[in-house]
C-alpha cells in the first residue's frame, strides 16, 4: 500500500510533492531522506556527486539503503535535517557555485555544508566551508584590521551563532576572534539577559550562549579591561617627563596629560560595551587632536601598535588556549 508521507525505515512507493525537497532531479539515482520528525523531506540526487566527498558518505549510500522508490535506492540520513541536507546537496551539485558570507542565506548554506561535511568526515569540503568564516573571524591581526576598516560582514554577522557553530562542529579556529568581537560589541547584561538601567530591548535572549561560553565572554571582558588599563598607563607614562627625542621647545608632556585625562573621561563615561578594539579607535581620535611633535607622535604610535599586537597574541589565552599555535585552533 502506498503511503502519503515520507516515513523513515518504512516501505514506500511514492513521495508526495510536499515532501520533495530541493534539489530534486527527475533522473537522479539515489534518494536521501532527512530525519525531521514531523515533516521529513526527500531529495533525489546523483549518487556520485555526493559519494565523491568522503569514504563515509560513499559507505552510507551503499550500505544504508532502506527502501527502493521510483527505482532508486532510498537512504535515511541520520541526524541530518531537511534544511542542512538542502544546503549541502544544493552546493555539492553545483547549484551554489561558491561559499560566501554576504547574507543570512549564505550563512545557512555554509553551516549546512559544514555540519554534514564534519559528520561524514568530508575534510576537503569542511575546509572550503570554514574558509569564509575564517576570513571574517581570522587568526591574523592584519585580517582583523581589514575587516574592521572595511566594515565587512564581521560587523553584521551574529557572533553568538558563530560561537555556537564553532563549539558544535569543533571549528575552534574562529572562536577567539568571534568572542573578541562579541565582547567588544555587547554589554554583559545583554549576554546574561539582565536589565540594568536598560532603556533599549536586549538584542538577544538569554540562554543562547552556553554556560562555558558565558564564562569565556566574561574572561574576554576582563581581558579587554586589562588591555585598556595598560594603554592608559602607557599614555600616562609619556606625560611624566619630556622625552629626550621630543622636538618641541616646551615639550609634549602637557599634551600627553591632556590626552590621558580625555581618555580616562571617555572610558569612565562610556555607556557602551567596554571593548579594547573600540577603545583603540577612541585613543587614535584623541591623539590626533593633540599637536605632538613628529618624534613623539611616531614613538606613541609604535607603542600603541606593540600593545595591540600583544592584545591579539593574548586573545586565545583569555579563553584557555595556549596561544594561536594551540593544536585545537588549527
């Protein structure tokens, strides 16, 4: 007897139109079925296009047949949702030519590919899927700077979703930069779902971050605070006495004092997230308003660059990694 819905591990002779996912090729030679409990979907595709990506996928298509439908073997894809299968199969059949991150749709496609590639150990495909995320949340400070200055997707892509994906799929290479961005752009009360003198709705609901990553978020906040304090201390040191290379007759010390006070006031009165990357921009703006001599200007810029590089080197340590060369981040 023919059923009217796709039921896993049950003999079926037809697949209703509403249960046919995309892609569906009428001349496809295998049918893959999602594991969605209430509305499972089937995808008629080409076995060779799927199997070529890993031995595990090939074995699944050869040994996991539960039915024959329309003359095609039907395979139940355990733990694969219809959405992930749709995105994965669309990409491997060339309907999506490249993996990009220009929209929420792109992100969903990328995560679907990454999730199935990880499950079935399709290593080359996993690397391709990770590449766009690693460009947005990179391991190199120069790439971070390029994203920041160009206002790329990093400032629009939800870092909470990225952090959760990094944990779920062991894609930890993107975790330090993603957590750094979250700590820079998000108030602690938002992450914890608290309301402390809150005048605007919280941007995301509490519970979206795991307890482990809430701890990491808190440590990253503290790391930012320490980095800001070190930067303020550096500026204050420039104000103590005239430097030997200073080119101004009256020295630049008083100007450094004015800059230090302005930065302390900015840090103390800011109502936004206390993030080190944003504070660096504030520092640059304040210093540009002061007319330092060329020698002092160069010296301070070099000192700030050293501190930014030190901040970047320490990001993994704030999350419990030994450094950017930690094997878990590769």
